């Protein structure tokens, strides 16, 4: 009986420590199977300003964690906005330059007539614990975290 109890306690301890130290990796693997949709909004107007896209009330930074540009938005010769990332080009609707701060252009653009575009925001169904994180600036540290995914869907 004592041996059975010790084995159960040991298995629970190993499971708990695995969840604490590998929870993010486990949740990220599960995200490939299922996500929870938390927002779906129609896109009418998009602004590109200082390396970020503002759409449907959200701001999406186009810089990756290594501080390199993951994507860039520019206007082509016909005045259409084009998102370029990884050697691929994604055309948007007609755009216009609205302002320039320190030489970085700001573009406003929308969808073409007859096109449909939507922003989808999804998050992990599970949260992983973060007991060892610290924040010296504000002191606030969330006890759990989730991955959040942004995606755009369009049809013409």
C-alpha cells in the first residue's frame, strides 16, 4: 500500500514538474490541433504605420523577435498596397501615403470593391503556468499565459 502511494506521488510530481517546465511546448503542440476563436471582424480599412498594421482596432507588429522585419508594406506602381514577406507578395486594395515620420511612410488602404476580408483572432484552449517569471519594471507577472494567433481571411 505504501509503495503504491509513493508511486502515485512520484508520478504526480513528475507530471506537475513537466507541466511547469514544458507547458508552453505542450500547449503549442496542442494549438496545431485546436484553437478557440475569440474575435472575428470584417476589415474595411487598414493602416501601415512605423512597421505595424492597424486593422479592426488591433495593432500587429511586423517585426520578428530578433528585431528583423518579418514583412514590409509598400505601394506598387499602380498605387496598390503590397505586403511582402519571405519572398512572397500579397496584394491589397488601392492605397495612399498619408504622412511620413522620420522618412518612414504611412499607408492607408482598403479592400477592392467586391472583395471580402476578415481578421480572425484565436487563442490556445489551455494556459500554461509561469511561476518563475519576474518583472522588475511593474512588478506584475501573470500566473498563466496563452498563445494568441492573428489571421486574415479574404475572398474575391
